[in-house]
């Protein structure tokens, strides 16, 4: 994955976590946010130290980045996205991992031709907010 297509700074990750939306399946979580700048998508991968040692985490990161690189033509542009690897992904073979990543991206509406999530009160389509921050008032008061 080219350097220009990667989220690398902590500040970039924090902006996506704070103002983006999230969707998940049992193996991956995707946080995404539409960017104001035109261009291709940028992606970051997060693998917790709870998953294993650095060899295991870096192998998972490389696999996820390669899957996204090969399917880059299917992804919407002008997005920042973060893929978080969960523990059940450790036992997946490559093809199943690819299917799981495409599933969570389709669920989030990030694949070309997939239906974008509706803005209803379901948990998956709500923007993220910081714990302890006040909930938005529906009446605008």
C-alpha cells in the first residue's frame, strides 16, 4: 500500500475515531469518515497487543493491507478508514479473511455499489461521540 494511502499520524486516527462512524462483524471493526479533500481513500490498520506478539500482529496487518490493496478499485474515494483486527481473525485463512473484510466494508456502505447506511437510530449508523459528552438534542434546543 502506497505511503500516500496510509493513515499514519495519531491525530489522523483520533479524528476518525472521534467524528467517524463504525461498523463491525466478529473479526473486524471499521471506523470511517468522509474527507473534505478529493482523492483516494486512506487506510490505517490497528492490531492490539492482546492478539499476540509483534510477529503475529504485523503479519495480520500485512494481510489486511494486501487484501485492501487488491480490492482498492471497489472502495469509495475521499474516505479515511481504520480497520481494527479482532481475535477471531487470527484463525482465518486468507480467503475467509478477505470475505470478512469485504463484508464489513459492504455493511458500512464503503464499497462501490453497496447501499450506504441509513441515518436511523440503529447503533451502527450513529456518529461516534466521546464518553461523557452530552447526547445531541433532537429538538435542537
